[in-house]
């Protein structure tokens, strides 16, 4: 009676557990193993796990013959370039660079099945055999104290050294001292977020992972990451999660978070601004870094800024001059705002070309706490212009001086204090304050004479 052997999958990432390592004079290091899945050729960007050491494949042999490619199910020998024999050992894994994340903890499903009626107790230490790897593992039972022979259970495998495994990978647990194979099982989550603590593992999520495919595993990992962004590969970012996952790209890396937690971030930011505008009625927004410290401290700076940029793209927020504000927010010009604004405008209007410091403008004591916010609003709209050293003037007065200066520079190639004094009766001190502003705004430039300016030449 003929038996049908299941064909190894050629699609997906290639995986080669290494069972032998040796050197050949004139060739270098050679590793052998059975290709479990995928296809490999000399152009493949490969990596040795769990060391995460990138390697280059110089030559491929299948059954002693040189080939261009090796396919899943074939016995393969690979000649590796620039790699010493001592750097690799039996139990290592060869796979595409960046496709596996080594870990010292794995969540798994085990079934105790042996002829000696041996059970597994919580925190038992057994030998883990997975692929060609062989190491001691502490078996942490999830929500139970013992697994009897014939029973199945959820466990977390805790290791002393990192291991490179993939979801759905089968393993064996042995008691080496008694020479007994105790149980077998399957890796369900090769990279759980944290070590097991009572009540912190969602059994329903593990069952979903057990029955689901790689995409289901990825989604559950993103959910389990909670409010933290999880780094994923470019290929994983192409998975259709039906709008349940939100992604960000930062420095050519891709991060994902569940849509539910992303919406919590938006709600948190909305709540922050609701309280902020109530306490600061005349501020358009808050500095981005202040919000980072007060609301999103757990996020790294580059992730936070990328999140802000995405919110701007979505039309929910605006960013200008490092100020984050709620899109569509308008400052309410109530009686107090109008009173402060009128006092500023009227004082500067009366002073004309005698520029004032803020402290020289009479503002009622009860309005003082709101003065800087109202002034900032008027500066942003160019109703008021800041000159230099806390001196201010009206935008309309500044425009008069600017128009004459530009006209004179077109005719004479320069503008002097004497011309401004003759035209507007402005003092030398105030003319210098005006020049300081036009220099800053790159309208004029200082050419060595304090009393005159020439046009700013843009590169």
C-alpha cells in the first residue's frame, strides 16, 4: 500500500533548520538541513537565527549536485561566505533577513501523551526539541497547576536563551533524566508581549491564533500590544485587516496599532484640547513637545511626531510653527478679548512711529493673565508686528515704512534712516528697530552702515 507524502509548501518565507555545520578547505563554512518551506537561491538575503547574523549564500547543493535553487522538502547544503564554523551551531535557523524575531518566551498548546503516565506540573523544567534546536525550557501553565496524561493545556515556554521559531511550528517536550518523551505541542504565539502573569493572557485570543492563519496571528499580536506601536514588515503592512489596524511609517520602519487603541489616542487628544481651550480661551493651540510630555509620554518622539502628521493629513488637527491645534478651532473674541485688543491697537495708533514696549501699554490688572495670548493672536494675523527687544507696532504702520523702504531701494539701491526721518519724523532709535525687523524678515540686509540698509538678495 503506497503512502502519500504531504508536499512541503513552496510559497511563503523560506525556513531551513540547520542540523550540521562543517568546513571544507578552499570553500569555507557549509551548513546542511531540510528546507521546510519556500525557495532559496544565491541572491536570497538570508540571516542566521537566533544570532541575527546576515549571511551571503555562495553556493547551493541538493543531493551532492550544484543547483541554482532549492525547493521546500529538499535536503540542502549551503556554502556560506564570510562566516566562521564556530559562529553557527546545530539548532540555528536560516531564514530571510528580518522575517523572524528571536524570543525567550513563546505561548503554545501542549498535549501530554506518554506511556509512563507522566504529568506536567506548573514551572516544570523539560527539554524542548523544535526544528533542530534542543534546550531547557520552563513550562509555565496558564491558569492551571498540572496537566495530566492525555490532557491538553495552554502553556508559556520560558527559555534561558533566545530561540527562533514561527507560529504553527511543532515541538516535543522530553524529560531527559528519565529518558521519557512527555508531550508534544504547537507554537501559537512565538513573540508574546510579556512573560505570563495570572490573568494577563487572553485564552480566547490564543484559541483564535490556534485556529487562524498567519494574518490572524499578526492581528492578535497587534491587539495584545495594547497602546504600543508594534514594528511589522512591509509585507505584513499590506495585509487587509478590514480597517481594524492603523499603521505609521517612521525612518523606513513600519509600525502598527489596533484601530481601537488608535481611536483612544484621538479621544485622549480631543479631551486634552477640550480642557486646554476651556482654560486658555485665546490660544490657538499648544506646542507639540508639551503635548508629547503631558499626553503621549509612552510614545517615542519620532512615533509621536509621525502620529501628529497623520492626524494633520486626516484633517483632524493643524500644525504651524510647532503649534498643534484642533482643525476648525476659532478663537472666540468675547468682551475681554476685544477690550485687550482695542487697548493695544489704540495705544500703538496714538504712538504712531514711537514704538512701544508691552509694559508701556496700560492693561487692566484683571486682563493681565490673558494679554500674552491676545497679543499672540494679533501677531499671527499681522495686526501687530514685533520689531525687536519687545518693541511692537501696528501692521498698518509697519507697512507704511516698508512701502517707502522698498520704493527707495528700487530707486537708490538702499534705504537710509535720514529718508525715513524726513518722511515720517521717526527717531534714529525707532528706525533702527524697524531695520532690525526687516533684516530678520529678509527684506533688507546690513552692509556695515547702521544708518542704512540694502535689499536682501536671495540665493
